[in-house]
């Protein structure tokens, strides 16, 4: 519905009024915070002012929580003591909302480093658990659960004299409590300590597991959900304890994956994903495949609520303007540098478009996606053994009259594409034409999933005579690019990009037709899908034909002002075209590069000239410009050197690397790494200024910033060689700490390991003495990444360090053996390094000891080492 001008103005005015009101409230709060007593009033309203309604009292507590977060260190002693004692006295308030607010306040104070300065907190809360009064017990448990979530690491450290030794046995007593809410809190508290293998929990692991089994069929969904979550985590860290009960656990998880509460079902479905990663998967699950397969397939249907949220009943929406909130900030998400893995299936880095991104308006992860991901990884484990259970189901699903069922069948077909490809080949000559027909189904959600599934079989399509499948597929996909439904347009563009990658020169005969379609799509597409269209353009083969697309691109380019957000996707598109054309793009490259540098400079200038109290400038422009410069550096390599030489980009980067906003720092570190690879001669003079900043950003609380800083340090060290020596001390201790930190995300661990390896490669004397402190986690996290240059330099580093400090690896040698065996194809000289170390170790300990040592190896490891290295 279009607003008429006066409505529009009224709407605008209302919007402006609400902004002014919010601004006024913020100003008022800032002024009130100048008064030391203000926080006393807030706690008084929360805990004592019973005449006020609960939402108002809770709001007062939440304002206080924000103050604690921002200014706690400035609270006068009397104020903070008063707040603490009020919290403990009112944790058992009769209102659940007030209890929860007090709990949030307590954990916020605790996480401000106050656990050490509030020694009575944990004993008091544990004591209150024994209260006869339900509200007191529930309130105390709620607070403890929040503290366990926020401060798990410090609870398991010597700083507090290991309170978990008392707390965990205490929590276990409450697994059998009569109140479901209390039972649920108790499991949730203990669950926080599984992944980190906390000693206090490992000592009680058997009673913990027994108690979980006792609660398996609890009536309360929240309890069942926490039981499932615990079993999924135990599968990762204490498989040994679950193995004796594995048959029953699998039967139980099969029931729970069909739980009528979707949250329980989703938590249970994670079990199959985790089990697929365990070496025992095949052995323990093979007998259950006939039961599991239909359960997963059934979970892949859209639920009614999904269809409502996806507006699945609206077939034609191309004329409805995009809601700006629905446009994922795809280009604002600053670059994060990550490694590629062996057979990652759906979540693979490169296959990010493969994952079922058609459901982007539903919460990102749901039962449908989890079931599909589980089926994908299990197909990779079982291959044809899984297919025999899927085929009978597929026959029924793919030709089902109900569209929801048919759609789920097409999703199943896509999910098994990677793992079951060999077994599927005999059926594809019949299935691919059926799928091409489904591209013109009356339901948009069927058309969009068909695009995705066909892209998963693109490799096979391209291997066949082009007239049989490629030509009809191309023709239909191009029609879908011009579909009247935006979700289908998006899926078709993504599928088309995949098809382009697979087909390459096979597409040449159709290029004129393709380009006509894409140029037409330019005029037809709404804001959001322009982004995906740019992606399809960026993937086109033989980009000499791109001249035809340059006019609409350049026209858009000239229309847009520097402050227009539509500049983002356009800059991004030009970057991919530049990457593809490489030096052929140089005539266009300069204006793109220059505009990016100007955007960065402009934003920095604005943020410096504006005093604190005003709204900060929109730094997204700067972030997207930095990311695009990264893309140019990566695509153009050394050719970017002249542009860097003629600009002040390094000075601007030096400022960006110190920006208050984490995303700006994150993108500037990615750019630093890319420029280091492309034209180090310009970066080198600044290294003495950059390295201390990189060192201070190795803070794992900000994962992506830390990740990119780590990666950049690794790239710099390769270029610097032995000259890296003066900077090792600035970064090494933080890196070793990060690699040993529990719950650190995989990407950060891998980049940390690679950078430690690279530092050791160029400065072995400085890094090798610490070998024993990182060798074990180092080997564990690099065994899963693909052979590539980064892995190569890291392993050269580890071998060099072992030769300097062989004692550092002795205790963890089995982990080193496992990491060496993870190489599929090491270069000859690296293989020689491995050979020397393995044989050196074997000769050192003698044949008998080696035999005893090698008997601990799992069979596949033993075989690989014997085959490749003769040990």
C-alpha cells in the first residue's frame, strides 16, 4: 500500500518524534548517572517499590544493569555494597520477572571481575538452593545458571579456589527435584562445564550420566531439551562413557528427534550431526539407519509456521519493495579469513551458497535445516548404505500431490548429492528432467528449492552431452532468474553461479542469451536480489563478454552518491568483475580503488570532527570499502602495487586499525594481510608501527578481530623471514594462550595454529622453547584442514621447531603422528622432514618401545604411517 503524501509526512514526523524522545531519555540517563545516588534509587525501585507495576520495576533493574556494565568501576563502595546486599535479599521475590532481573543484575556484577571481590556470593546462592521456599530456590538457581553461562572459565580456575568442586555435586542433587523448572536449571548449570572437560565434572561423570538417563522421559520439554543438549556434548568429550549405552541412547534420540516440542526435536537432531563426526559413527549407527532415515526426511518438511513466516502463500512479490531489514548485511559483514576443510559437506566455506539459505527469514537454524545438514553428513559417512534406505522414500516424495511433501523430497535429493553421488548416477537421467520440470512448478517454494538441488548435481549435468541436460537446464534457469517471485530469483541466481563455475567454456554458445537475461534482470530486480545478481555476473566465464554488462554497471556507478547504501553491492560486483578480468580490468580499477580510499578517508574525517555526543557517522561505508580493497588486492595481486604507491591507504589503515569499532579493525586487519601478500614492499616500512597494534588485538573475546589480526601476523611473518625476530615477544604468549583456551571457535584455532607455525618457521629459536605448551592443540586443530600453502608453511615451522627442541614434542608425539597422517599430498621436501622426525623418534626409543607406542594408534593411522613413512 502506497502512503499518500500527508500520511507519509505524519509517519515521518512520528518517526522523528520517537527518535527525539529516545534521544531525550538517553540524555537524561547520562545526566542522572552523574549523581552517585542514582543507582541506589534504581535498586530501590527494583526491590522495594512494590506499589509500582512489575515491568517498571524490572526496567529500573535493567537500566541499573547497563550502568553496571558501563560504569561499575566508578560506583562508590557504599553504593556497590548496597546493590549487592539488596540483590541477595531479593533473589527470592515472588514475581518470576523480578527474580530473573535480579539474577541478570547479579551475573553482570559477577562478570565485571567481581566474583573475586564478592566471596560470599557463590556460598550464599548455594545455601539458598536448600531453602524450603520455592521462589528462593528458583531465584538462586536462575542466578547461578546465568553465572555458569557467563563466568564458566573463571569458576574453573585457581583464582576462586575451585568452587565447582562443591557446586557440581550440589547441582546433581537437584536433578530429581519435584519442580521441572529447578530440574531444568540444574542440568543447564552442569551443561556449561561439559565441553571444557572441567575436572570437577569429570570426577562425577558417571552419576551425571545416570541422572541424565533418569530424566530422559521427563514431562517438561525444557528438561528433555537440556538432557539432549548434554548428551550431544558428551558425545564430543566423553564418548568412552556413552559407548556402553550407545544402543539405548540412539533409540532415545530417535524418539526425541520426533518430539512434539520443536526445540527438543532440534536439540536431539544435533546428535546425528555430532555423531557423524565421530570415528565410531558407522559402527554404532549402521543398525539404526532404517529407522533414522525416515525421521530425518520427515523433519525436512516445512512446518506450517515456517510457511507463514516465509510468506509461502504469496507467489508473486517482485513488485513489492524490499523491506530494508530483510536485506542481510551481506557486504557489511567484515571479512573473516578462514581455512578450508576436508569434506565439510553443507557447511563448507566455498559452498556457503549451497546451504539452504532460502529460509533466511526464519531463525537461521531450525529442525528442517538441521535434519538436512545431518542427512548430508551421514550421506558422506554411509554413502550407498544410506541410499538403499532413501530411494524407496524418494520415489514417494518426489511425485507426491502435496507440494510441501514434494518440496521436502527435492531437498532430500539435494542433501544427499555429495555423499551418494556415485549411487545416484543410474537414476539421474530420469531425475534431472523431472527436476527441470519442477522449475516451472506453480509453488514458488518448490521452484526455489529445485534451483538449489539442481546446482548440487551441476557437476554431473556438465559431464553429459550438453544438448541432453545442460541446454534445457540453462534455458529454464534463465527463466527463473526472471521469475515473478523474489526468493526464486535469488535461488536461481545462486544456482546459476554454481552452474557457471562447473560449466566454464561449455556456456560460450549461450553467452549472448545469458547476458540478455542478466541485463534485463538489472531493470527488473529489487534491491536485495541485485546483490545476488552481481554475484552471478562475477562468476561468468570468458569475461571478455563482460563489456556488454559494463554500461548498466557504470551507469549505476555514476548515479549513486557516496552516501547511498546501494553503492555497497555495486562496489562488490565491480570487485568480482575485477578479480575475474584481472589486469584486463585495470582501466576500471582505478576509479573503484580511488572511491574506496575516499570513502575511508571521508568516514575517518567525519568521526574525528564530530564530538562524542553526536551520532557517530555510519562506519559501514568505511567497512565495505576496506573489504572491497581487500577483494581488489586479492584479485589483482601485484598489479595493485601502482595504486597503493599513489595513495595514502597505509596511513588510513593505521587509523582504522585503532578504531573503537571492532568491525572496522577486523576489516583493516584483513586488508593488511591481503596487501602483505600483494605488495609487501609498501607495507614493510610500517611494520614497526603495525605490529604492536596487532599484538593488542589478540583478544579472543572479539573473535573475528582476533582471527584477522592473527592471520595478518602469519602473512607478515612469511614476508619478513628472520627479521620478524624483534616482534615475536609481542604476540607469541597471547597466541599460545588462545590455542589452549577452551571453547575457542574452530576458525580462530586454525588461524592461530598456522600463525604459530609460521612464526616458528621464520624464527625457530624464539618459538621452539614453548613447543610443549602448544604442540597438542596445534596438532589437533590442523589435522582437519585441507592441504594448502598455509598448512604447508605451518608444518615446516613445526618440523623446524622439533629439530631445535625435540624434547618439547615427546609427551604428545602421538598427536604429531596423527597430524602428519592428515596430509594427503605433502611436497617432497616436507615429506622428507616428516620422515626424518618419525624415524629419528623411532631410532631414539628403540624398536620395542616404538612397537608398544604404535599399538596405541587407531588402525587407519597405523596403516597410513606404515604406507607413507615406513614406520
